[in-house]
C-alpha cells in the first residue's frame, strides 16, 4: 500500500511549453527534484536540449525539441531511461498532458512501472465532467480544427489523459480544490 516510500529512482519528463514561461508546475517540479534527494530518491530527468540551461536540476537525458516523430521519440527516450537507470516509477505532472502526461503514461505501461501524477486545477474540467460519448460529440462539434482527423486525435488524447490519471498508482493533489477535482471529475480513488 505504501510502495512509494520504497522509491529510489523516479523518471520524470521536464518538457517546457515555452522557454520564456515558467509556471507553477515547473516551479513545483524543480522543488521536488531538489527536495527528494534528501529522502534518498533520485530524479532521473528527461528534458529538451534547449531547456536544459533553464533547469536548476541537471537532466540525465536530453532530446531535441522539434521532430516529426516527437511523441514516439519521447516514449522511446523514456523507455530507454527507465531500463538503463532502473527507475522504480514514472512521474508526470498533469498540467501538460500532451508533452508529459501521455508519454509518461505510455512509458509506465510499457515498462510496467507505477505512475505518479501531480494533479492541478485543469482548464479541461468542462470536458472532464462529460462521458466518453459526450466528449467525442464535443470534439466533433466544437473541435479547434475544421478537419476530422485532428478532432479525433484530440479526442484520443483526452481519453488517454483520463486513463492515465485514473490508473495512476498515486496522485499528488496540490490543493483541496485539485483533490475534489481529481475525485469528482477524474474518478481518482
């Protein structure tokens, strides 16, 4: 039940949306990465090469930012990192589901490692309160793109994000509001 107390290595993707913006999730990430070693937990960080200079923690694995196959590259880098450093779990912060949550979830599935998710207040909570059928309808009618394939891709990303949060081995909620959001809309235990 308290498996997370036995962690010695934790894989984490640190993939900033923009070099110029450092928000709460990024500051919390750096705080955890600097605090956990005092408790014997090593943070194995994967970061974009271009962002490494802005990190206060040193990443172990660097990947290029732009790529036609960036998500596949993220997943492969994550699998390689878990296997070479013998990570005990995979850490993901919830606010950036495309760059962090989905690759982290898939790496945890492929490597059969527990997923630890940090849950924030989410801008997607209107969609989260809908059923899967309602979400599909919402994406098809209100999607950002005029083409069907990008709308279906966004729908599948939303479903993967839900699966990641709901199947996480542990959820760290940053506030009481985030905790009620995780319980009520994401059905986290």
